[in-house]
C-alpha cells in the first residue's frame, strides 16, 4: 500500500511499555526478537532503544504499512507489552509531497454536510 505517494518502505516509530510480568527479574534484550518479528512481516528493524519517561522502549523500523501493523498487533497480542503508539515518520520532502497531493484531493472532495 502506498500512502499519499510514499514508497513501499515507510518509516515508523513505535513507543511502548512492558507489561508488569514482562519486566520481573532480569531485563532482557528484545532487539533481536523485535527484528525477527518485523522481518517476518516484510519490515526491517532500524533501531531499538530503551527509554526513560512515559515509555520504556522506542523502535524505529521501515516497511510496508500493513507489515508494520501486523508486527505491532502480534506484539500487543502476546501480552508482553502495553500502551503501544506507532507514528508514521516522513522526511521533509515526503511531507511536502504528501501535503501537495492531499491539497489536490481535498480540492475535489465534498463533505457530507456540504450543499450541492
């Protein structure tokens, strides 16, 4: 799926927390497991960080939209993570192109409440 003219390999940033049971005892490095999960759904793990603050980890990956969505859903369903938030990330050039395309689409769109 191509989103507003973006390439098939789109960049995503996912943040989340570990479920309480997942962090009992010795913490483990989940970067290899996360990388395998993204690879199986057509994506590629670019970076895996442990973070302090509202979220406990941050993942940067690329891949097709539906592949990344599958990976996030599988991770959430497994019960080891909670509060997942995934954000589409674009370069400034990609954003400029997306706004240009959205502008032309919006110009021809008639909202439901508009009079004809």
